[in-house]
C-alpha cells in the first residue's frame, strides 16, 4: 500500500509501481474526478468538497475502496491517497481481515511544504486518463497533450494556492497521525520524497522487492 504524496513529475510513484510490478493501483481522488466529469450523483455530491480542498466523508471513501477491492484486489493492490484519516485506516484493517489479506507495506513519502508547493504549481493532469506530469517538462509546456491517450493536459482547480493551503491543513491535522498508526502495525517505511522521481522510485522499488 502506498500513502502517496502529490504527483512528482511524469506520472506518480503509484503509477510507476503499476508499470514496473503490475500491481493494480487505485486512488479515490482520481475516481471522484472521473465521477464528476461523468456527471454522476457521487461526482456532483463530492465536487464542492474537493474544490475547496476538504476531505470527502470517510463513509463514501471507504465504500469506494471496498467496491474496488472486491472487483480488482485479488492480485495485490496499491492505494494512492488512501487512507487519509484514522477512521479510514481502521476500516481498511477490518476490510482486509474479512478478505484475509495482510497489509504488507505502508510507504510514507516525506515531502516538504516547499516541494509540494513547487510541484503543484506546475502540475498538469490529463482530463481523460488522469496521467500526471509537470509543465516544467518542455515537451508538455509547448504541447499540452497526453502522451498516452491524446487527452488535454490541464491544471487541477484544487491545485490553486488558496485551496492547496487548506489541503495541507487537512493533511497536517487528519492524515499525519497515520504515520504512528502504521508504525505501530510494523509496516511503515519512510522515504525522502524531495528528490527526483527516479531516485525516489529506486527506494520505493527496493522496499517492494524486500516485501515480496
Ligand atoms: P493529490 O494527488 O494531489 O494528493 P488526490 O487526487 O489524492 O490529490 O485527492 C484530491 C482530493 O480528493 C482531496 O483533496 C480530497 O478532497 C479528495 N480525496 C481523495 N482521497 C481522499 C481520501 N482518502 N479521503 C477523503 N478525501 C479524499
């Protein structure tokens, strides 16, 4: 399992894990953005909270994860951006017990607020498939088109500075306590996420290989 930091340049660490190890990844943020684009009741109900940088209610998020696990979780899983609160983490433990699936790894990417601000101010995301990259990458700055599906690469509305400030407050109060939660379970590994994506991914891969 991965506790993800914001996108690191050319695809998130979670996307890189899926490519390298073939472990399926899910991210509640990506699911909810898609639901909003499709205009579903769930997408519309949660859009305002996301737009303001708040956290979506635990019950909704846990329901999404449970559904996803039932459909895709038979051969391992990576969660990106889940859990983000202690109640979510406790619910996940109960779900995994029911599925008789042990949690092998919680990777905590330590990223400074400076790094988060720098990455998010230049982050671009594909509206169609969710591929994440950076406008600092010259090829995308001049032609903001997704290399995977030709969708438009755009800035996320919740990446605006004022919204980011609220997201960081939510992280500090509600998500930070999960470091101790997973440390007590004996699965927490911390990685310095301020380095470039390849250096971070070398460490992430090493942890996954050790756990295998
Ligand atoms: P990032 O990749 O920048 O961390 P995400 O795509 O993971 O952003 O999340 C975007 C938004 O979706 C969050 O700010 C929050 O509103 C909502 N969200 C995503 N995951 C969760 C979660 N586990 N619990 C509550 N809200 C969530």
